C-alpha cells in the first residue's frame, strides 16, 4: 500500500483546511484509514498523536478529543481517497500530519494499529 498525502500548508487561527490522502496498491490492506500528527519537537514515532480514522467499508469514524467537533474525516471510495477537514484551526494543531492505513477490522486509534504510514504533510497554524 502506498499513501500519498496532500493539502498541508500555512493557516491562521480560525481558518479551515482539508488534507487528502490517496491510497494505492492492495486494497485489502486498507480496511481502515486515518491520520496521526506529530507536533514540532515531537518527531519520534511513539510521539505520534491520533487524530481521526474511518472504516473504508462502513464509513464509521472516530476522533481524538483534541479535534472532536472541529474535524471531519470522510472517504471517496471511487478515488481511493480519504479527506480530513479541520475547521477553527488552533496554533496547537501545528504538526506534521501522517496518513495511515490498517488491514485490521477495528478502527485505527493507536500508533500500533496501522500497517502503513504515508509521508507527512506539514500544517502550520499561526495565532
């Protein structure tokens, strides 16, 4: 599985943005897709923070408390793409965002769930 993320950039507090991640390869390996993030100065794998995930088949979703109410994860099955829209951005949302995929049946929520990590896309939110 290959994951190609896009959509990061600079934003101001209160803005919205949308991250996208397109998956390719063996589709049986992405039962669930999701996002993690690493804040500046926290670039170790174990410092990754869960953001949101979605089940590719059912569309079920879960969100981290830090983004609940401000984030929406969705999927475009035809395009093999998952989107993460975040609104009312805060400076603490500044991070490198990583798209992930899991072949497991349950929704992604921990760093041990994904089988595949994509390259990061950087989001910087100024106050």
